[in-house]
C-alpha cells in the first residue's frame, strides 16, 4: 500500500525551492504547521531525512537531491494525467530558461505565436547565461533550456535547434567604422568588449576569435548584450555580437557591422532537456512549434 501522496511530494518540492517551510506553505496554500506535518510524514514514510537544517534554512541533503528530480518527473506526469482529456491535451504550462540572445530576441515571438495557437497555455521564461540555464535543466527547475553554447552536463541532452550569425561591431565614430577594408591586425590591436565568462556568447566568441585571430585585448566584460551595445555605441571598443541583437542599432545608425570576410562567425543554438525528462503532450507540442519556426 502506497503511503506517500502527491501532495506530500508537492510540498517537498516547494520546500526545496523556497528553502523555508513558511514560504513553501504560502506557495501551496497550506498553513506552516500543515506543511511541516506533511514533510515529517514523507520523511517517516521514506525512513530518511531529506533536508539539512542550516540556521533557518532547509537545504536538500544527499537523499533529498536524489529524490528531487524523480519527484519533479512524477508531478509532471500527474499534471499531464489531469490535463489529458479532450481539447486540453496541448494546453501547456511550461517553465523555460534561455540564454541572453535567445531569451531577449527569439523566444518572445515564438512564445506569443504558440499561445495564440494554444489558448489557455502558460509559459514562464527565465533569462540567464548558458551555464545557469543548463544548471537549471539539470536540477529540473525548468522544462526546456535554450542555449547559445556547448553543453557539457552529462545528464542533459542538447539538440541542435538553429544557426546564428555573429558580427564584429563598432560605434559609428570608432576609427574602424570609417575604414572600407578591415584587416586581422586592425582587430587584434583594438580594445574588445565581451560578455562575461559563463555566457554561451563568450565561450563561442573566445573559441572563434582565438582560432582565427589569436589573443585579443579584452578591456571590459558585461553581463548582458544591451550593456555591451551601449558601450560599443559610445566608442569604448569593438565587440562580437549576434546579428539579431544589433540589427535595430545598425538600422538606426548607432553602430556598424565591420566587413570581416576573413572570419567565419557562425554558431549553433541548442535545445536542452534533462535525459530523464518526461515529455507531456504540451511539451512535445511546444518543441514541435520551436522546430517549425526554426525551419522558417
């Protein structure tokens, strides 16, 4: 006879995510005492403690970390069961994570068109860098990740989604903006402004530029593409940025894309899912929509 309930598992996940019983209880609509009782019953049923009590925080211990992804999958399947009847089968409630370029410039339109086609769907999007997004997939905190660089996590599967073009950009008053012919030496001797380490754009940029130019002088690092664009527009240096991210600034005459036919500036964008991820009908429908939009 099963003693563990879905409600107990839901409370376990809420506590793991919130770090306190009080916050978790608010999230699931219970009193603090009821949530504490449910956690206690779960730990007794499993005959093990799931959290370390550190100061006023509850932190998953080894047992809790092992249980967490299995619990997330079980709860996802339970939600799929509830929504499996009739026309609700592709109504989606998804948590997405994406690195900067994808999250800011590609996904909003894709999500909008999906929700238009599937009324009632709810999609939450967190924008972070590639490492953070992959880590969130690995911890089952998000359903799908969209990243701009390689994935090295052994429990996460990366699938090629689409190609992305990059460009070397400069402010309109930068000395290189006035040149009709750019040489590798021009770029090597310039001041560079790049994304922070851990960003997919930075990893790809480092790889591409190191292979084709050699060492370059990085004078500034920023945690977001928009900050880099502002710095480039101000003439503080040049950068390697996604074409989709600079298109509007170029059209408005705020920066230029330098002619660099001697460089190959392309990268791959990936969809990442946990290898144990159960694909609900809604998740499968959204993945198919993403694939279709990438194909044009």
